[in-house]
C-alpha cells in the first residue's frame, strides 16, 4: 500500500506508535528465542538422562535441563498468546483502534494516512492518533498526541465529537471559521471500535470554494436583476404617464420617448454584455487561433472612438509599429477588449484630456527584456527591435491621465458589476461588465491583464498576449 505522508505527519506518527511497536518486536524476539532454546534444553535433558546411569554429574544435571526446557516451552506459548492479543488490539496502544467491523490487521495510522481526503482518527479522549496529509494541510496545528479540539475549536464540532465518543451515532456538522480567513467545512464524525475501546474517525470537507461560487451566482443574479429593473421601471413609468396625464402633450411625448429609448438601449447593452460574457465563458477552454493583427485592431478602435473622445474633449493617440503584430486570437473579441479599455479611458479619465494607446512586442519577462519600438500612428519611423532575443509577447497598453483609481479598488475592477462609482458609471451608460468581459477574453487568449494607477495621475491598462510565432513554437 502506498500512503501519502507529509514529513510532519510521518514523524509525529512514528513518535506516537513507537512504544507499541517496540513491545511487539520484543515479544516476537522473545518467542523466537524461547522456541529455539526449549527443544535444545529438553534434548539435553533426555541425553543427560540416558547417560545418567554411568555418570553421576550428568545424573544430577538432567532434571534441571528438563525443567528449564519445559519452562522455556511454556513461556514461548505465553509469548505467542500475548502477540496474538496485541495484534488483535488488546492493549498495546491506542493506535490499534480500527473502524467498527473493519479489518484488524492494518495499523490505523497507515489507513488514515493513505486516505485521499482530509481525515483524522482520535481516541476516546479526543486525542489525535493519526492524520492524513490533506488534513494536515488544512489544519497545520493538528498534532498527534494532542486533543483535536486544540486545532478545531468550533463548538458544533466539539459537541458532535463528544457525542460520538460517548457512544452516540456518527454526525455531520457544518462549521465556519472566521479567522485568519473565512473558511467553511463539512465535518463527519464516525465511531471507531476495537474490543471495548472507542475512538472516532473525523472526515473533513472544505466547502469554502463551493460556497463562494454559490454566493457569487446569487449575487450575480441579484445584481443583473437590479440593473435591469431600474431602467425597466423608468420605461414603465413613462408609458403610464403617456397613457394618462401626458396623453395629449406632444412636447412631453417626444421628451419621454427619448428617455424611454435611452433606457431601453441601456437594457439592451446590459443584455448584450451578459450574453457576451456567457458566450466567452462557455468557450474559455478553447484558445482562439486565427491570426489577428493587433496594430490593425488598435487602429480600428482608435478611429471608431475618436468622435466620442473629441466630444468629451479627449485627444486619442496611437503608437504602433509599422509592421503587423500578429497574435493567435479572435478578432471580434480583441476588438471588444481594446474598445472597452479605450472607452473607459475616455469616460473615466476625461479629466486628463488625452489617452495614449501603444502596441509593442517584447521578449517574455524571464527572458532578457526588450521593448519593440512603437511609433506614432501618423508618420514617424519604426525604431526596430533593440535586442537580439526574438520577441514572444505582444503588449497593448491604454493609458489615461485622469483621476486614476484608488489602490483598494484595483484588484476588484474585473468583478462583474464592480464599479468605483456606481452612479458615475450608470450615468455614463456603463453596464459594469466591461472589464469582466476584458478579463475573460484575455484569459481565453492565454494572456494577462495588468492595471496600474496612481490616483490623480491616471490609469494604465496593459494586455499581454503571446505572439503567433511564440505560440506555434510552444
Ligand atoms: N481608466 C479608468 N479610470 C478610472 N476608473 C476606471 C477606468 N477604467 C475603469 N474604471 C472603473 O472601473 C469600473 C468598471 O469598469 P467596467 O467594467 O468597464 O464597467 P463600466 O465601464 O460599465 O462602469 C468603472 O465603473 C470605473 O469605476
Ligand atoms: Mg466599461
């Protein structure tokens, strides 16, 4: 049997079972010696008896040899019995408790250690006898020879364990720990029995991730419903007004219809974003492979968003190499990435009055680093590659010089519906899903998204994608 041990569990396990093992070995050695010596003594006694008539000294010695032989024979019988009892669990130590009705030959620590799930065996006092490696990873404070409740103090668990150790049936409890980080466990306790000894087997299941995903799903549905309900309520309100008090007011009708159209467009945008998100998630495991020119993608978005930027008083500049920068990808998805980033830079960084987009290539950071030179879109020279190593990554960077993002918000920006200022985002027509979509697309392209921001100085969103050649080579 192979068993997974961590160094700690193994050492602790050896420490706890050593006295029992030593006694077993001593019993075995004694029985073997007695088995060997008893026939020798008895044979000697017989031989001496035969020559007793002729030799007086031998005649005096044979009864002693016979007595010693018989005593040794008897003692090896006793040792054999003790050994059988010891193997069956009759008193060498607590580690020979076995699951009720189970095989008695395997030592409990070996069984528990081989368990692929987090699992702990305790004796009748709740003291730890054996720990599986996954259990030790979950609860590094578990120590063989110390009460399990020292490492897991949740009252629900302590109570359930006591009940089982006092003869009750096995129980399953849900336990949530708040420190150092919130974690939830399902803990099953089952009785262990051997002869009249009792202990318990504790099997732990970490539910933290499962519960987090469930909570995220609930939050997502609540958020999406809320985002849809607000514009829908506005539209319904105006419909009622138009059917009632404003029925014959032509000016109000025009104004209300404009608002209703804007709100309907907002709902449409949200539904479109939700659908794209679920589509991208559904394809997350298939990396797209069509050759896409990032320079062309950046150029197309810069052109498309320039009117919107000009309206906001923002100047957009693109710096990109003259030659194409080809990445394996999905062109429509990469257009959405750059569109979202540039749109955000214009919307939220408008105070800086300018947005800089750059496309570059470089060697991966663990290789000698080298930036491929980007050049301004209009005119200018391509400065070429500065170093000798072939570039393996494409980088597209969108930088604004506006208010920036406070540090505490940066790690959460790609969460669905997360906004620094919800009011401002809604006011600017945002769904709160843009960066979540960007993150999913970048992940699907096996790329990375970096966000840097110094409040007051602006924000930089950087997307790093593997270059076509590098990915073919890899
Ligand atoms: N360039 C930026 N400067 C400042 N804040 C930004 C920038 N880009 C994104 N944000 C913040 O991140 C939030 C999430 O962005 P996003 O997911 O695109 O949603 P939306 O644009 O619909 O609000 C925005 O609401 C905004 O608060
Ligand atoms: Mg956005």
